[in-house]
């Protein structure tokens, strides 16, 4: 078990995977910022996560696939939550559902 762990620690770490996770965490934190911040940072996390996943598939010696997935998923959550304030009223208007009742 110890030998297996030491071999795993010797494998190089994917910098893009670490970057993806970091940008994903920033994207979640950006949900507290004004409207476009979370959507923009979330989109960046998604792109970095996808690029990282592709790099990990090309080079099986590199580790940190879970960090890449984490960044991608956090980016998706932040992007969706970031566009909801704009998307919901647009969808409701398209279906003719009033969002506010005139007095």
C-alpha cells in the first residue's frame, strides 16, 4: 500500500486541474457579486475544466482528475445560478406569464 501511494505521489500534478478547481471556487464565491460576475467566472471554470479533462486524457501519467471535475461542476453550478436572474424573466415573458401585476 505504501509503495502504491509513493508511486502516485511521484506522478506529476496537472496545473490546469488545480486552476480549474480554483476558478470553480471563485465562481461560487462570485454568486455574491453583481449579476454577470458568477456567469462569466463560471463559464471560465467550465472551459478550463474541459481543457484540463482533455489534457488528462491525453497524458495518463498526470494526476488530479478529480480536481478537474470539481472545477467543471462548480463552474456549471455558478453559471446556471448566475444566469437565472436574467433567464427566468425572459422565459416567463416568452410564455406570456406576467411577472408583476400592475396596480
